[in-house]
C-alpha cells in the first residue's frame, strides 16, 4: 500500500514540505488512537532481537538515524513503527535556520536524496524540554556546532550540547562529518578531532561522578564515507586514544558516481544518501571492523533499502543499523522486514 498509493502521492510534493506533512499526519493519527494499531502492525517483540551494545540494552538492532527527527518532536510516535532506538538531532547550542531553500532533492531513479539542510534546528534547549516527557524510548543525541561558530571554538558548542542533553539521552553522537556546514569536516582531521573527543570524554567523566548510577554515557563518532583508508586507520587510532565507545558509519557522501537521475538534480550540492551509498558504507564498516580487530562497536547506516542490505552491514561488522532514506523510499514495513530477517539469520 505504501509504495503503490502513499509514496506516489507524497512524492508529488516538495520533499521538505512532505517531511513536515508526514510529521503532522503521524502525530494526528497517533493522537486519535492509532498508536496501538501501528505497534500491532510494525513492532516485533522477541528476546532474540535484543542487543547489548556499549553497555545499553536495545530492544532490537534497527534504529532511526539522525536528521529525521532533528528537534525530538516525534520520537515517541516514531518508536511505534518498530525501531529499537531513535537518534535525534543534529542539535546545536543555538537555534539556526539552516541553509537557504530549496535544499532537499529526490533522485527517484537512484532511490536517493541530496540534502544541504545545514543543521537546521530549534536549539538543544528546546529539544530538552520535549525529551523530559520521554516514555521508555532509547534515544541517541546527535550534536554539532553552530554555523557561525569558528572551528577554533567548536569544542565549546559540543560541550554545551553535551551538558544540556546528558540527563535525557542514552548515548551521544559527535557529528563532524556533515558536508553542509562550511568547514565542519575539517574537524575530522586527527589533531582537532582528538582534542574534541578528549574534552567530551572529560566532561562525561565529570557528569558520571555526579550521577546517581555513576555511569558515563556512551560517546560515538559519526564519520563520512569519503575518508581514505589512511584516514580510517587514523579513526581507529583516535577511538583507541580517546576511549570513546564506537563509530557510526557512515554519514552522507559528496561523491556523485554512476547516478542515473537527471543531471540538474544529481549535481546539486550537499550530502547524498540512499541506495548509491549502500556499498561504500558497507566497505567502511568492514574496513573498520577488520583493521581494528572489532575493538569497538559500529552502527551501520547508509543505503539500507532491504533486509539484505541490513544483513550485509551486520555481516561486515556492524552491531546495530540505522535507516533514513530507505525508510522514506520503502516505508515503515522495512523495519519489521529487517527484524524478521535477523531472526532468520
């Protein structure tokens, strides 16, 4: 039904407008009693799906990637589609509008999306107010810096977000890999990245000492798929040196190889996600897992449009997976189909 009726209708409209419309519809149907119906259709409860990763117990290994629910407005409702965890953000200290519109483009032939949103969000403190009402949804907090903040002061922005979210998220994701904030990817270089992660690690230890359970929150690093093998070796070393808990592989790509879509859309600036990213993200996962001797957990994301795509990432070394563009193109049934495939592994 989704691919035959719902998706064709939604794809008649501007992608960003559709995103807001979809949010409104999900909220409306949830408010009039459809939450139980959604759960009965899409949620699989099975102990065999549970995963314990970086000290957290996940109901199942399929999550929703950051970028879909940037401001933590719909995480409760989205959990009814069978996700084991929801990642919010990317959040910045201050609200920002992001890049000028039009900034979101569908490449339907390629089952892909190009976005240059630019960390549009209402600010971390706005999101915190909504997270205070969370009812047992596993939440990841994806954090970044404001566009106007120079890289020399970036650590301060990440610390502000970390401090604000510490009580309200289950794990953190440090986003230095989006291609849509000028200069942000320079923070992936070994020296600035090590400095940033060490400061966050210190802050984590400080907050853990004050927490009732004395536990730190897992810190993950989200990396670009465009890194060279030498840079990926650096990432492995940085994870070891800083003592962070894992890696999310991967963010969107700036590559435009072998696209079949109209050249005008395909050459739009921004990060490309979806099916064209499937193989590269899996390659990065495999490289990290093999060259680190599986020394840290990996969340695999990028081009998961089928159960087999998810299984390929798990077999390559991912411990968990996340959806974004595949969720848009394939519909919410994809979550259930992946979990069923995992049960049949």
